[in-house]
C-alpha cells in the first residue's frame, strides 16, 4: 500500500495523530464526497426523490458488504450500529426459561448487559467459558461445556462471543468456535465490531449463524452505520421483535408477511447519506485488500507494543496467540485519565479502557483503567515514535506534579 497516498486521502491525518481507530477511525475523502453529494441532492430536490434517484447505489451496499464477509446480499441487514445489529439478532431468538448462553471472559459490556436482561425477563442462564493459558477463550473448556450439556439437558442454545474484544489486543479463535458450534448443533452469534475492516472475516470459514458489525471503526465509515449477517440456514426461523412496513407487509386485516431476506431486520427510516458512505468505505477496503490491511495493522501493533515496553514503568496488558491493532497499556503510578488528557492536548488521540467495558476480564486480571492505542494502516512508524516521545514528557510532568 502507498501509505502517503492513503494519508493524503485522509484529511484528518493533517490534524491529529489518530490512535483511536478502535473507537472511530478517520474517514477517507472518498466517503466524505459521497455523503456530501447525497446531502446536497437531498437538500435541493427532496428526500424521497433523492432516495429514488440513488436507489441502485443504495442497493449496491448489500452486495459490497456481502462480498466483504463472503455472504449473500440476501443475508445482510443494514442498520444504524453494531449494537442495533447484535440486539436484533439476539432478541429474535426464541430463548426459553432454563436455556443457556455460552460466552467468553472478554465479552463486551453491551452484550453482557443484554444477557443479564434476558436472564431477568426470560429466565436464561449465562455460562462464561474461561480463558486458556494465552488469555483467549479456551476451546477445550468450551467443548467440555458443550459435551456435558449435550449428554444431559441440551440447554445450551447459543454461543455468543466477541471476535476482537475492546481491550486486551487479542483475536479470539472464532473459526475453531464455529467448528464446535456445528459439531454440537448450537447457534453461534459473533460480535465482529472490532474485527470487520481490521482483518479478513469470512462467515463461511467461521461458520457463524449471525454476525454484527459497525462502520465507524476499522471500516472507516460514518458513525451511525452498521450491519447484521444472518445465515440463510436460520433466517426464516427468526422473527425480529419490531417490524414495520419495510420488514413486513400487511396482507389482510389480521395477517402480515415478513420479508424473506435480511431486510426483515431493518426499518423504513435510515440515513441514506450514511449508507452510501458505508458502501464507499467497504469498497475502499476491498480495493486495498483485507490481507494487506491486516498485515499492515499487525506490523504497526507489534511495533507499538515493542516501543511502549521500552519506556520506564510502562506495561502492556495484551493477551492472545494472535494480536491485532488494539494495544492496552498503562504507566505505573500515573492515572490513565491523565495520560489520555495530556496526549489529546498535543493532538494524539487515544482512549480509556474502564472496568465497566469488559468487567469480567478487568476484574479477573485486577486491572486499573488503562490507555488504549489502536492503530490502522494509515498510521506510520513516525507517529508511534511521536507517541513514545510525548509519553516521556508525560512521565516527567507527572513526576514534577507529584513532588510539588
């Protein structure tokens, strides 16, 4: 990849050192142009009329997203966020009292809160699979849980894990989990919020039944975009909790028919300029090649980890056999909030990792709030050196404050 050209295509690179791509990546100019053009058209000619004019382009979004994850366009629902996508899938499942959901130690807060809600309202049980010695979900423990369940009650109805957790740097073994889900006949929901756009994601190889993703992170799409994949294997068995005249058709006084494709999970109203932005961002990633993107992100992530641990009192807290572009770290004796604030003052963007985001993992490891630096392919080695140089100043500054 021509990194300088990619940076020239990214206006934000002139303003900041952006190491918060796991929060929201910088948007390329091509995405901005598509959105701006649509909004101008809508402002001048009307919302409904512009939507009709761009009908083919809007429909192309399904094709591009499907190509990105090796699915069929009919298996894709385009929604406002990964949270909406995940929730639409989870709450469409017919979970009954006593049913069990297996999840991982590094599960994201939003997902786990919904398990707890389903526990309260539906009487389900939550089974947390421990980590292996590398800090990723233990495949051995998962299989033991599934085997014991099958031999007794057969109450595990869903495996639901996060592919790349919000902290910890690891990439969970999603494909191996998919093999176990198939072997034991259990549905599999994968939260790919941090992995789609960062690394190659192939739903056929992974074997998941459902997958949720966002646009704003590694795909470099606008905020307010996301998608849900539901395999045709189970699509017709799921009924969303909320329907409207897009997801279903009112056919008689007492009857309706749902869409037969992924659109059954959508609503009529959505931001069409954002959807076109998502489409352009997906195409941008496809043109670069996900293998190329993944290789570059891993290189930068590994370099960042190496440089951080060379600094005094800095510790990296990443886990897993495979590590991506999310780097979790802290400076002994210096609050993470102070570090993030001082870096932002010199236009270096990072973010905070709080216990509430991945409660089980953070409590298990007894971790304080940490700093998260997440790299993307348009970041440079020079930006990593700049970060480390500023951290030396932060360490010195805090030492002076403490001695006043």
